């Protein structure tokens, strides 16, 4: 999925190959990914509750996976919650929690691999960076993480979309008018084409001055003004 994510550097691993104990360096491509979604910044009102999302995925599977959330501001760094996920069939378990306001909302059901947390009774001091860390023993304990920034505010500012709506309305009207003109042109061209076809049919099939059967429809269509749409 899209969203903010980051991965640790993966140094090459040594593998014994061939006779004589010779070693070749092969890069190890790890599959563990951590994501906090597309929004890297969340605004929340003081005193309310907020969900800090985090999911992980691994093509290799996982066992005794270690995860934790850290909080970092200009003058503070601390571990908010620490836990493990035994395997794909086990829900996340909390080993350590720094604040009673924090609740683990995670679940591995339906392969969601969700280790999100909620933080209630927000305070202005909660503003800062929240990082979701994950280590998977099946992937050489490399650490992967993703960060989201929380800004606690007094109130959410209402965005005035009036100008935007006016612009969209004008642009939409112009586009609609152009489409209408194109449709009218196509319709008129279609009528002219059909009229010419009818006229040719009349010229070919008419005999003498008797054009009541074949000529009349063609004449009417040819003389008829283009239909207004």
C-alpha cells in the first residue's frame, strides 16, 4: 500500500558456495515493510482521542515479531508501548506500556497485521513524532520503521472552499459547454451525411419525374433545418 514507510539498510550476507570453502557475497533482499498510511501528519483536537495507524507485511512470514512505538519531541524521547506477535495466527501482545491513555488496537486477523495504537485525552504536549518499529527474527532482526507526526491543536480550522467551488463550477461549465458544442457539431455532421446519402439514393433510383417514393423522403431530409439540441 501507499503511505510513509522506511526500511533499514541491508548489508550483504556471506554464503559458502563451491569447493574449497570459497565465499561469495550475495545481497539479501528482505521483504518486511512497515506503513502508517498516506497521511504523514495528523491534526487532532486537545482532549480528544486519536488513532495512530501502523501495519506491517512480510513475504517470508514472521515468528516472535517484536514491535514498539516511540515518541520523539524537541526535548523528549520515550518508548510508549512494546510488544510481540508470536505468529500469523496470534494477536499482538503488549509487554510494556508507558501511559494508561494508550491502547493497542492491533490484530492479525484476516492478515491485517495491524499494530495501531489509540491515544485518548490528548494534551498539547503530545505533539511530536510517533514511530512504529518492527523487527522480524525471520529476516535477520533488521529493524524497519515508519513515522507519523501528530499536531495537537485547540480547534480544527475550517477551510473555506467557496472560491474553489466557484472555480470548479466555472471550469466544469466551460468543459460542459465545449462537450455540448462538439456533440452538436457531430449531430449536424451526421444529419448532413445522411441527407447526402439519401440524395444519392434518390438520384440513382428515381426514374423520370416520378420522385414521390424515393425523392420525397430525401427532399424533406435535405430541406429540414438541423435539429436544435
